[in-house]
């Protein structure tokens, strides 16, 4: 095939569907939604809220994997001292509930998520078993780059030392230290900190935190005075890289952090989790991943590792040296599709071409595509698209452009807009990761724990049905799972807001056409190039039946060489099987 239109990379069938759940929010039926509300005021979801019924409905939506976000114990302003858990200083916690990426104990689960707190690990293990009983796989977060400033493991196995116990704190850097230090300088709580808002009261809320010498902050800030916009609630772990000496590395002997992190990953692998989404993986040396991933796969060869990485120039390195199975496709496909969805002046389908032809060329089957996650703005938010249907063409492309994974975030399928000033995050078009909250549109689908969509509007039911149809189709159709790719460019009637391509095997062919134009329908005939007709073994002598996989409507054309009629409404897409 003409490599101007395709790549010759081996196609890997990695078409699994990830449904991301923020566990703290998912099962919460409380609708109070008070600004900076406490756990008792605003409520919190539990492991046990993710019931058999919820799992069966997620499975029916098309999911094959669930990414349970916020499982591991993190720092919080909520007092769990009644359960023998040391309170965290609120001056270095963001939000009442706290960020799930400020890990307090790698060997324990968040007590908020348990009905019976002393029994919390057993409740998590039951959720893993329950998930597996529905033929769904379990992904959890692994946060390797940083920990909470109050890291203190109660759940660690016998003989395990906490991070920093043996550090020489007089040294800014030592290959044997777990942390980086700012010698002779105490940590200063960032200016503007107002822990939990004006109404939050705590004996520990005094604008101070006892950390002397100060430790470097998680986003590589080597200062005793990070800002509130830094990851000031976290401290950077030392993998043997001296950032203040031209990133000189000390990997032999193996740094202590490497061995501690290997043991943590193996601990969770033995809990029967099926994969790890590795937070900010590129902030950790790739040599560590090369060393640790094979070690974990000796325990479970089928376990998968997904890297959150944002530097396309480094992508291939994370597959080759790093041994990762999958990477986020945020900078390329997500950002390009967002511009098109938002109808920005620089939105152009050439960005999609660049992704497959350049940025992920050779490994497109290993890129996780998405339009929402816990970090990004909600599609239906005022800051993104406002109307969740405007993302329909982008969702079709995300799901079918390659044979790699597709991910959606809970509530996306019912148009959750992420409205509300929940607390630390403010009114930011996102669903909070920092505070206790109910997720209103998702709660309508949850319907008081019945998980039957009973409170959804008709439009929301149609939106969810679109997602179900797209995700199940993507997971089931051979052409999408393992078919070759061919871009149809320079098509008559197409503008810079319209895009078409084929996915095909010897047995099945799917034509995808996306129209990002909000005002104009795409009405034209697509004439497949002679090269394609030859590859697809289609002659003009026989008629061809086309089936719209999103609506099940069919039409017949007697001669494909006369062109395939397409009529794609504004902000819509077609998936035609033939």
C-alpha cells in the first residue's frame, strides 16, 4: 500500500475498553455538594457501592477494564485517628478529601472507601474479585515520582522500612537517599494556603509544617519555598538522578527507591490487579522501568503497564527501553481533537494525520486514546464544548483510528459537565479530585444505587446508547480490532474539518467519516482509489451493501466505482461496514 496513506506497522489487537472510576465519587448518592464540604456533609463513595449491578452495566457499555482511581491511601484533612491512622497536617493537603496522587501509604487503601475501616483491604480485595467475576480486569494507579509530605506507612509488611528512614539529611543529594533535601532550610508552607477554606477548623491548621531540612517538591522544585501552584503537598523521590548536577545518574548499585518500588508493585500484583496506570512515568528514569517491569511480570506475565507521558519525542523509548505496554495519547490525538471539537480557528484534521503518520507511527496499537479523564476538562463543561454531542466525531475517531485501547471517564457517557466550585480545584470545568462531591448527571444514571439510568433525560439516554454502540462495536468488529488503516485524503467535498479512513481485514471493511463542522452537513460521494478497490478485492460489477454500525441502517449501491454516497450531519460521524 502507498505509505502516504498508511503505515506498515504490525497491527496488534489491543482494542480493550477502559472505564475509569474515581472510587471516592462513583457510588456517592449524597447531593448536598457544599463548597469544601466534609465527608459527612457531602458523602463519599465506597468500594462496596460498586455492586454487581453496577459492574454488569459497565460491562454492557462495552468495558473490558476498569481503572479504579484513588484506591491507595493518600493524605487527607479527614481525621481517621480513631482507626489508628496518623492525621495529616491540612496545611500540606489540597482539598478536604486530598489528592489521590499524594500517597500516604503505598501498602494500604484509602480508609474513606471502606464501610468498615479496619476491614478496608478486605473490602478492596472483594471488589477485585467481584470485578473479575464480571469478566472485567482491574487497573489501579501507581504513583512512582512523589509521595505525600506526611508519608507514613501503617500497612507495610514486616521488615519494610519507610521512605527516608536511613537518609543522610545533611546532603542535598546522595544515591543512597530516598529524598532530595535543601540542607539547613526548613520547609515553608506556600503563600496563599487556606487549608479547607475559611470554615475548616483544625488544631493542625496553623500555616506551618515541621519539615527541617525541607525536601524537594514532587514537580522537581528544589527549594524550601514551593508555590501553591507547585505540587507542594508532595515530595520528590530519588531514583539516583542528581538533577542539580546535570542530571548525573547513579544506578549502580541499584538505588534503594528502586527496590522499595519493586516490592510495592509486586505487593499489588499479588492482590490480583491486572494492570497499573503509572502516574507521570516520564519523571522517573526510563532505566527504572526497564528494570522493574520485567520483575513484576515474573509474578504475573499478563499484567499491563500504562505510562502517563507527554513528550512525543520520547514515546518510542518507553516501549523499547522502558518496556511499557501502553502510553497515553494526550499531546497528539487528544489535543488535536479538542481543538476540532471546540471549533477553534487552528483546529484542523491534519493533526490527526500527523498523529498516525508521524507521532505514533510504528506503535499506534499501543496508544491509549481518550477525550476525558480525571485531569482533563469535561466535554460538556462550559470551558470545553458545552454540548456533549459535539464530541461525537472525535469519539468515533478515538475509538476506531487504531487497534489500541480507548478510555472513557465515568459520567462522560451521560454528559456530566463538571460544574461547581467543589473546593480546592475551584470552578475549573473538571470533576474534583481534591474534595468530597456528588456527580449530579452520573447520579441520575446511578438512580439511588439501582444503576439503571432511571433519572436520565431522553437525550442522556440517547447519548449513553451512542457510547454503548460505539464501544461495543469497536470491541467486537474485527476490522477495528485488528484491521489495517488507510487514510482517505483529498476527497471531493471535504474541508479541513472533515476526515475519512478505512479499517479493513480480508473479511471485513469499515469506512469511518467524521464531520467536525458545526453548521454544514457533509454531502458527497467518496470514490475509493483504484489501489484500495484492488486491495479490498471489490469490482464494479457487483453491488455492495453498507451498514451504519451506529444506527444499524443499511443501503445498497450497485456500483461502488460510481462512489459511496455519504451524508454526515454537522458534528456527527458514520461508521459504515461493507
